[in-house]
C-alpha cells in the first residue's frame, strides 16, 4: 500500500517555497540565437547537429524541440514521456522501470546532457530521469556521429538542463492522480549578489504512488541545484549537481507471455497482470556533477570547455518468468530470480572553439573540438539456487516465497572509453548556397576485466559528414546530408561473445519553410540508412546469459528508408498546433521486413487553445499502424501482433489569478488496451489504461 514519506514531503514544501519558471538566459550565449517553432510555442535557442552555430533552416537535418511549456501542459514527468512527443520517435515501455526508443527503424542510443555525449545504459536509464531538471529536450533525427562518435543513425536526444537566471521567481506544483499517485515539485531561481553576476537555482520533486501493474509502486526523489558565474564581461561558468533516489517495489524483469501453450494469443490477460513477486525491487541512485566554462572573443569566436561526472548505483531483487501457460490450468511457466547489484562511473568531457572566418571575400564558420567518454561498470549477479514453482500463472499474485541465492556472485567488470577529435565548417558558396563539411577521428576501447577474450579496441575510426543547403528565398531551405556510422554493441551471441560493431551509412534530404510571418515551421525529409551486423534476438536460444541478457545474432545488409513531415507553430494568437507523420520501411538483405516491432507509420498531433488568457484546453494524440514479431511463442512458430491504435490525451487549465492555476490531465481518454512492447524478451507489456491527474500551481 502506498504511504507518503513525510520527510520527503516536508523537504518538497520547503524547496517549493522557492522556484522559477524559466529564467532569462543572458550573457555569452545571446549571440547567434534564433526563434523557431517548438510544439506550437516560440523558443529562443541555439543548437546544431554538427556543433556549428547554424540556424535551424541552415542545419541539414531534422530537429524537434519539446519545451518547458509543453512539459507542463501535458504533465510530462519523465524523459520518456517528453521524448514521446517528438516527431518520428517511438517509445516502448518494456518493463515497469525500463524504456527503449527508436527512430527511422533503428534504436536510439545517443544521449547528451547540454550537448555533451554520454554512454546510454538502459539499466541505469536516462529515460526515467525526472523532467524537473530540464528546460527543454532537443531531438535531432538521423546520424549525429560527428559529435557523438559511435552511435545509431536514428536520433540524438539532447537534454538541456535548467540554468540559473537573473530574476527572482519560482513555482510550486502539487499533483494527485490515479493509483494514489502524489507528486510535489518546486523550482526557485534568484540572483546571489546585487548585479546578478552570481545567480543560483534549485529544483526538486517527489513522486510516489502505485501503478496499473499489480504490486508496482514508485518512490522517487529528485534534487537539483546550479550556480552561474560571470567571470568577466565575456566569460561565464556554470556548475551544478543533481541527485536522484528511486525506490520502486514490485519491479518486473521481463513482461507477460504473449501466447498460451496452445499457441493462442494471451492478450486477454488483465492489464494489471504482473510477473513480479511481492519481494522484488529495482533501486537506483544517480548523482551527477558538472561544470562548463564559456568565453566569447571580440572577433565572434567562442571557446567552451565542459566536464561531467556521473555515479550510478543499482540494487535489485528480480524475478523473470518465462514460458507459455496452459489456457485452462495456468501451468507451464518457470521462474528465474537473482540479486543484481551494479555500479557505474561515467566521466565525460568536451572542449571546442567555433566562430567565423573570411575566405574569398565571404564569411564562413568553423568548429574544432575534442571529447572523451570514459565508463566503468561493475556488476554482481547472485542467482537463485532454490525457489517455489510458479504454479497456476492465471492466479499469480506475487505471493511466492523468496528463494535462496548462491553465496558466490557472477561478477562483471568492464571499462568503455571513446576519445574523438572533430572539425567541421560551413562554407558560404553563394548568398543562397552553403556547404557543410566535417570529419571525426575516434578511438574506441572496451575492456572486460573478467574475460579478456571479450576485449575490443579500434583506432583510426573515420566518421565523415557532408551537407548542402540551398535557400532560394529567405523562408525556404532545401538540403541534403550524408554520413557514415560505427556502433560497437553490447549484445552477445549464445556463446556469450560480443557481436562485431554495426557499420553503415546514412543519407538524408529535405526542405524547411516558415509561414505566417515565421510563426509556422514546415519540414519534410526523406532518408535511407544501410547497416551491417544489426543485432536481433536469437530465436533458437531462450534462456538468459550469465549476466541476465539474452543472446543475439548479427543481421547483415539491413536497410531503412522513409520520410517525415512536421508542421509546428502559432496558427493564431490563441491557437498553436503540431502535426507530424513518419513513415519507415525496414528490410533485410533478402528484402524481407525487418524490425517489425517498430511502427512503419507514426502520426502525432497536438493542439492548444488559449481562451482569453484564463482558460487553456489541449489535446495530443498518437497513432501507429500494426506492429508484429515473427517466430515467437510455442516452438517459435507464431506471430505476435499489436493492431493499429490511437492514444488520445487531454488537458484543461484555468488561471484563477496571475499566480494561481489549476489543471486536469486525462491520459488514454478512450481507455485503449494495447501492448507498449512486444519484442523485449519476446514478451508483452501493456500500456497504462485511462488515468487522471489533477494539479494546482502557484507561481511567483
């Protein structure tokens, strides 16, 4: 049963008596800032897929941004919810605590904090990070290897943290919702001296409650503080620290069987069904500290250095159920449980300089930089040596005795390092034509301290980038870009050996145009991705490997191609809207469908109507076509399916005064039953049914 933690609540109330909506970010970053449409809102920001200070229309890739207003409007409390709003991004919740992302037929593994690339690990999972940390989330679709190095040609998710601003302001929000959910959050910003050259910001949230999944509970605490310093007229430094404490109960490892023993679909299982036990949990503690320093020169150049240290700890008692129950007796499932403990340290650093230069009487731009990511992960797995049988799964309520575990752990120790240097330039060929060229040189080193046969190292990795942008008129740009990809894999084969890296290429072309006096942004893009050695689950091997993962095989000659359209902006003074459609077709070397667990067609809609600045009403909707997974179920002889479906969410907010407002959010309005995931471990996880959240907000 859910019991609020009084100490957490008192802490939140204390912090809540502070808070700032969104600070005016001034100083060295005010140059080269452009206004674009962001899910219907106007946002000033500078970002680029190449590191160059390019406007959105001069960037030869597709960009979507979800800002703080959209996060508030649709009650997007974690990164997975936020990213789910972005065009072309498919979000799969595969377990109670784990998410996976895909775009353009490929997994999304490139994450950044304030533009600094980090190694993504679904166990520690940036996906569940609290959105209280972030001012906005930027999603660049396609390959971003020039800055990130190793990665997939899908998308890069850039999490932009809140910065300390110059005005004293803040907010506090209290929310209650379905399944006894309670959330408190606060955000406070203030100058720390008379001229604002030192300023601070603190934000915190407490999120507790139950779930649509039986036994599952959450108990999350997020703390964040940052301080900004002006070290002179042209130099700014920002430091910060964040800490997250997550104590979920009833956590699942894997999901539900998709089939009964007779091969019939098990989609009639209750949405609340679980494979967890009443003693399972998956605790996580995450602490991160960062510092960045930026100096602007009088000639328009900027020098920037960044460093971040992340320390993550995980401790879980988990139960995995496999098999296919008999439709009548419920027998046929087996269980495997373990204690899993893991620590990770991640050091990331970057230094770069960018600015204009003249050549042949024309002004161009250049960036030169280098970055480093160094990750160390240790893990101990204590597998059960005895335990109760599963029995009748149709009556499973998790009240099974906790097993006896082995005294000796299966230990893992691995180190992963990537070092790279890059250079890129935007050449102004004519007033209407620009050429973007770049290259990255990388070294990748993976060391397994337990099994040296698993070690992998590659030097001299080349990642070229080329783009061409033609602007026939100021409001229209036509572009094309090309890059190659390289992505080492953690996936292992049935012999517990790592698969060779993914290699391939990415080609994109598109058009961007602004309308309605630049209030509306319209983008369209086509793309083609070719890859070799793509990891897919090995259908001949269904038992987990020693580390708890499942074996994969490498697929050769895969190809994904398709197109995307997005329309976003302020249609009228009181109405803004966003529409996106993404079509992706993936095939293997024989022309057969590939990655069919991802939708081929994905539509997203959102609209917000602001009546008289007091009442606000909004809708967002998501549609995807049928997804399926072949050769699964009993004897690997069946096809798992999720039919096409719509998900519709609604919100309404009333502003009682300039400072006080109330809001209602309804998710899955039509109470659609659907699988969020059907491929992870070849099991299915049901998405949440209709749920409601009410909140009040005081802003000052």
